[in-house]
C-alpha cells in the first residue's frame, strides 16, 4: 500500500503505511462461505418448481447478506489508512463519506497500546492510543497490526523530532524497518 507522493509536504517521507489488521476480515469471509453454502443447499436440496423459487429467494437473500456483511466491511477495511511520516501521523477513513486527521509529530505527547484479549495478543494486533496536545486530544486506532513495533517506531520518531518539526531518521534504519514488514 503506497501513499500518493503528491499529498506529502516537501521533504516529507513515509515511514509506516498501515491498514487495520486482517483479523477484521475473518467474519466477513466466514459470512461469504455461509451465504454461498446456503444458496448451494437451497438449490441442491430442492427439485422442480421449488428449486427455481428457492434459488431466487435464497439467492436474493444471499446477495443482500454478502453485500452488507462481506463487501461493506471489506470496503471499509480497504479505505482505512494510517500513515506515519517523518512530520505527521495521517489518518484517513471512509469511501463515500471520507474524513481524515493529521497530527504533527511535534504535537504528540504520548503513544500507548493495548491488546484487547488473547486473540489480539496472539495475532500481534491491538489498539494504538495517540495523545496529542491539540484540541481533539486522544485518537484510538483500532486493529493496528504489529501494534507494539508500531508504538515503538512512532515513539522513536517523536523523540527524534527536531526544532523544524521533522523527525531525523537515518535512511538505512527506515529501509531496514520496511524490509522487516
């Protein structure tokens, strides 16, 4: 996933580009499997005229179900981006009704994380809590992959912010970090 270069300020470089963890797609995929199986069962276990009506009725219900409980969550997941540059944290969410927030690194006071349950701990994802000195205060970013490493990286960037508001990082460290991902 790349962030368009024309949306970055001069001298700004992307350090982390994240989407929510893939675990957010587990239930939509299971829903897709169940909806397709229900349609197949309705067609396979009926005969004659009943098969035609079962196929139409269950097919329509399955399509509605797939749209609401599979396609919609996938589109939401696809259009939720968290970008960390050497100057700011960029949050973009939404497909039709899009909204975003930019937090300059120099204004971020605290970065913490939490795992909400055993599954998140096993998968390494969690909630990243970013506290800023701005008027909106705290931002909770849900389902962040590699949440502990992301928290450490963001904290390192914040501590390296110079007087000009730009995090001074070595290029080799950034390249090594992106290879690990």
